[in-house]
């Protein structure tokens, strides 16, 4: 079998590349550490389970509970429940989520509460930015449509009116 010089050079470079990559590869303990999930504490899990249970309620039940919490919910637990409930369908009721987050003007007591409130604030901020962008795009679309209408009216005005004999 005849082997060309190009094939030998390619084989040599490929082998050299594999050896270099292997020497730079992380050891087994580094790989194991990278594959481990982040630590989830019991309190984190409790908040997530509670949110899941609240979100599985029917919409009328969610609304009723939200009204109860809005009127009388002054304890930290009530504020957290209201926040969890408001996070169930933020696309339908973004104002409720913003109001619930506004109740947390003082930092939450536990690390898991702080992490959850921070996460929801980040998502609410992103959603608000998307809403603003959608509003801008809707305004641009309306301006474009009005411009096209104006052009159509001008074109119609320039057309001679034909009289059929």
C-alpha cells in the first residue's frame, strides 16, 4: 500500500494533537467535581416543593389565595407564599409578581429565601425588559403601518380617475 507524504504528515499532526490534548485534560477528580450537581439544601427543596404545589392549584384557587394574602398576609411566611404564588404564571400577571417582590424591601432572613427572591427578581427584571421591547416594537409596527397607509393614499391620489364612455 502506497502512503503519501501528506497522509503521513496528517497522521503525525493528529497524533501530536491527541497527545497534547490528553496531557491538558483534567484528572478524574476534577471531572467528578464538575459533574456533581450544585448542593440543594432541605430549605431550597421545601421552597420548590411548596411552589410546585401552589402552582398545581386551579386558577380560581390561586386567585382566592392571592386575594387572602394581599389583604391579610403580613407575616414573612405569607409574603413568601404570595411571592411563590405570583411566580406561577408571571406572563399572565407580571404586576402581581412585581408587587410580591416589592414586599421584600428588607433582605429575607434565610439564605434560601435570599436566593429565591434574587432569582425571581432577575426573572421579573428580564420580563419587564422584554415587555418594554415588545411595546417599542409594537409602536414601530404601528408607525410603519401608518406610513404604508399614507403612501397608499398618495398613490391613489396620483392615479387619474377614468371615466368610462
